[in-house]
């Protein structure tokens, strides 16, 4: 069983799907592991470090020759997989809803595409969940980046020259990224508040020492979708939330927005009119900017200033901390493939619960139910 990893080619992608740590573990399973030269450089992993771990380092053609499994952060163009064995498994993130044409190309090429972002959110798959591992780092980096742009200190400071008041940080969306953003802002000494459409997150917010900000007296709206994701809210709830948030935003110094709905454009949380109520010098970090943005006027990888408020957001936030992001992503892949490793066959044999959830293509056809139900 040959496992291959190519250099990532997507713009600004600094992560890599294999580390020396996970390479050693795959080799211990009996696999041969190959990596394209330079694949780990941006994540501070040298070719020598791979070689020391027992990895074959070569050019792209050498790496792909006879590959049975290809691992990647962002799925490469199928043409780049020339030399891989027919029916090879490709475990990567595919953006299946946004890049359906790439899924079709994988089917036509005869590869078995495994979308890591489709990993079901069940207990036994937690260690395989790339969205959680990468969102955790994204939430951390959002606060650090906002603090860097913010022209004041985060913690309260009492000095002989007077007192510096603690920054007020508001986190909108309390999933994995939001929870880490809360924790990071608290560690930096800020006064933190947070909101979410899912009422179950109230206790999570409080457990981190932050103040929950929730719409009250709007019955029957829990905001909980399948797999723990948020769902779209009713018009009644959206109006009530907009009114509540508008009053709260005007008092904040830093806002971090994290709301995403799988397979849909990011919901709009902050309008231009609401930005205009904020204090000059305030900062908004839009973690959803690559999916259309939670904030009106946000632009990926650019700082936009509106009404004296700085709005920032990265197209690929985890890629700004590539060493740790790669380490966690690589472990997710190892945990996934090793969990199904059949010693007799010397390869992973996926089950129905997880295998059918992540499998996009097989036998020259698109087979994933989520894609087929969308009619995409």
C-alpha cells in the first residue's frame, strides 16, 4: 500500500497533509509513504525530516507512481494524480458543494474521492474531524490578528499614570472556532460576550467566563441542525436578533464573527448600518469571509475601513498557522485511515456509517447522498 502526498498548489495554502510523526505511524502499519520534495517547507517540515522518518522524497511523478492512497489538504486537480493506481483513494477537503465540477472530474478519472469535511460529527469520529481541528486554530488566530490591528491593549492595566480599561470582545457564533475565540480573548484579559442561534451554547459560553447574549421570548427556535451545526432562522428570530445585536455592537471594541451553514453562503450578521454605530478604532474579524462573509463589505485578505471600523478576514485562516494546522490535519487523516486499516488486506476498508458519509465518488460515478439530494 503506497501513500502519496504532493505539494499543495492552491493559492496561499501553506499546510501539508503529512508530518514525520504520522508518516512513521503509517509505515508501522506496513505502508510505503512518499512525499513530493518541498511539500512541507511552508509548514517548517524539511525533506530531510521526512527522509529521517522513512519517507521516500522525490518529484511529483516519482511520488505518484503506483499510489494507492493520496492525501492532501485541498484536493488537487485529478490530472495531477497521473501515475496513481486506478481507483486510488484520495482523502482531502473538496468543497463538494462549491466545486462540484471537481467532484465530477474525480468520478470521470476513476478515483475514490473522500471529502474530509463531510466527516460525520459523531463521537467515534471526533479525532478525524478536520473542520473542528482547523476551526479551533482559526478561532485562536482571529483574536490574535484582531488584537494586532486593535490600537489599544486587551487587559485592564492599573498604572501610576492611570487605568487602561479592558477591551470588550463580542463573539458571534459559538461553534468550535467561536469557543476558541472566547477562550483566547479571555486569556488576553478582555471582557468577553458571545451569542449564537443555538440556545444550548449558553452554558458553554458561561463555562468559559463570558457573558451570553441571547434573544429571549422567541419560542420554539433552538437553531440546532443535524450534526450540531446551526440552521437558518425564522424571520421573527432574525429580526429580534438584529435588534439585540445592534445595541450590543455599539459598545464593543472587537467583534469576531464565525457563523457558517454547511453547503450555503455565510449568513449576514452585521450590516453597514450596524458598523456605523460602532466606536471608531473598533475591529471586526470575519472568519466567514471566504464563504461570502458575515459582515457587509468584508474582503478576504484585505483590511477594509468603514465608518472608522477596521474589518479584516483571511481567505484561509488555518494556513496562517501552518505548522500546528498541518500537525492536527495530518493526525486527523491518520486517525481516519488507521481506524479502518485491515491488516490482512493491508489497506483501509471503510464502513458504511463513516465511509458512505465522506465518499464522494466510486466506480466512475458520484455516489454521495448529500450531493445527489441537492441535485447538484
